[in-house]
C-alpha cells in the first residue's frame, strides 16, 4: 500500500477502461442516461445526484497528479483495518508504517 509506481501510460490505459465502462452502462442505454439526469436534477445538493462511476467530463480530465494525490490520501496503512485470527507476533510482522498524509 505504499510506493506506487505509475506513469502517464498507465493512467491513459485505466482512464480508457473506466470511460468504456461508462459507455457500456450509461451512454449506450437511454433509460440509464435518463435515470442519471433525473437523479442529478432531483438531488442537486446531495451525493445521490452524482453517479457512482462519475461524470464523463471528470473522467476525461483525470491526470497522473490526480491519481497520485488520491492514492496518497486514501491508500495508506493507517486507513486500513487488519483482522487477524490466531497468535500475533510483532517480531514477525513489525509495525505498520505511519505515512505522511497529504
């Protein structure tokens, strides 16, 4: 969960994947597109008005810096929960490092 290595090519590939998922689930379905627009109009000041997968214009604007900032903020050992069954040995596993939260 630390030391992620990304480059611009990785971001472009993944961005194309999520845009294609949106095309399949929303853009190519008139009913889904209408439902998305109705939710956006009905829930103007609530998270229900924002599609789970996101708006297309936001996906197209994603950059390497955006991905790394999200990763640094949310993908850190301090934000995870570890469930363990059995004997725990700190000597074997050590301590989880505390990341610098941006």
